[in-house]
C-alpha cells in the first residue's frame, strides 16, 4: 500500500521548483473529472503548490466552481499523487505571455506511488531551435509563482 502524508517530502519540493510536466485533474460542473497537462508549477513549500492556469480553459472554471484538485507528479525515480484545495491567489499574472491566473493549491494528501523494483523515468520537454527564449519567459513565470521573498 502506498504511503500517505499531509505534506510533500523535501525531495519532491526540490523537484517542483519549476519546469516539470504535471497532470492536474479538476472536477467539472457535472462532477466529471477533467485533466490538464501543466508545466508552469512551483512548490512554494511542503504544503503549497502554485500553478499558472490559463484563464480561458476548463481547469480554471472548475477550480472556481469546486476547488478540489489532484496532481500526478512523474519524474525520474518518483511518482507522487497529490490532492488538495485550490484557490485563485492572483486573477492575472504579470509574467505569463497569455492570460493566466495564479492558483495556489493547499496540499492535503501526498501519496507515494513508487513500487519496489520498478524504475520510473519521468516525462520531460525542451524547446525547438529558435524557441530557446521561452526558457527565459518560463523563469519569470516560476519567479512569480514562488512569490515574494519572506521578510521574516
């Protein structure tokens, strides 16, 4: 049986500092699950995951209506399921090249889906030649998702 915890372990928080492909599931108005692939995601700490969510898509409508989300995190040698409650923290992000809301997910459950003897290789993405500038755009989005530096 998979281990569960109320917060993400340190190696998962470190992995989620930006640029990972995640599958985010929301619930639509009819109660049906809907999934979205997202790469603009950052773990602020062990209990908070932030997402840049397209204003025009079903994910934001579902988050506004219900707030319950599940996230599948797939990386080399790791496979985690997260569940939590999402809220819109900022209606319009400044750094995104198209209209996105900054959504914060309060993590309520972390499930390690790793299995003994199984080596998982996570998905990755890269930019085509001539599109390398997108990496810089992503970095500014990740910085905005991380939020301001604590003053305390």
